[in-house]
């Protein structure tokens, strides 16, 4: 806050949370510490970059007035987020009853004998908060192989085979009994076969659905039976696994 005799100005730094291609605003509060009318005017070294509303006005005795400073959208950030722009706020006592329409540049002319107080304001850019870096989930060591699912819901048997092969290699490297290895290998092969059968049945269901839509007859009795068989088959395989 400034220590001038006429106006208290807060803050003395215009802080803008910098963001590209976005207008950003901050406010100044001017408090009249006197029993007189005080006129003010705001100047900047970069008038094309900032919009000040109001850029001139009158603060009534023992009252406050707010000034909004808006920075236009910027296409690039300055080096090291340092800004050299500055503002100058001038204030002067005026006659009672004066309004903003009566303010002229002559009021702030020191050479004309007017006592003008001046306060320089710096511009500070605040860096935006950095988002947390994403954590990539890796495959857990020793996890069982799973067939990948494509965008249309079909299980990719080729990728499942690759995963199964890698899983078998891990089993061979571990100290397991021959019976355990045989059992696990058998279950893996059965799971692979079940996935292939699921893909085949799903493909047949899609064909039946397509034919039903073309004929306009709705869902056929055979289609209902195949859905039931598919449910029984999947339940059996899940229990066995």
C-alpha cells in the first residue's frame, strides 16, 4: 500500500496469473485519506496491451474507488516470465463537486503549479500451476496373460498367444513341479481355445443380427438360443478358470 498523502493504493504490484490467449484482469483499490475530492489518472508504458477502466476519475472524501486493469490475450509468454511494463498513477486535489467529465490533462501538469502525487506500479506475471505428471501403469510381473480387447469388443487371439508364450517362459524359469507346470499350461491352452470360440460365436451373432435387421422380422428363435448357449459356455469357462 502506498504512503501518499492523498490516496492509499493497494496493491502496488499488478499481478496477472499468466495464461496464453486469454484476457486476464486484476484490480486496484484507491482510498481517499483526505476530506477533499481527489482526481486520479492511470498511465502505462504499454497502452495497447492493457485496458484500464476507469483510467481517470474522482475519489470522494474518505471513500474508495476500484480500478480494473485488463491485459489483452497474449500469443506467447515473455522470457523467464519477466515483464517490464509499468503503470503510473497520478493524483491531485480538486474542487468539491467535480466529476470525471471535468478531468483534463492540465489538472496533472506540475508545471502549471498543481501538486501532483505519483505512484509507480510494477507488473508481475504469476506462473500457472503445473499439472501433476501422469503415471503410466505397467504390467505387473508374474501376472497371468490376458487377451487384449479391440475397439469392437473382439478378443485379439494373436496377442493372447504372445502373452501366453511369455507367461510359459516365466513358469519355466520358476521352481515349479512338473505337475503344476502341466496343469497351468493346460489351463492356458483351454482359455485360448475358449476365447477363439467366443470370437466365433460373437461373429455368428453379428451375422444373425444383421440378417434380422434386413428382414425386419425382429430377433429369431435361433438367435435367442445361441445367446443362451454363449452365456452357459462363458459361465462354465469362468468357473473352470
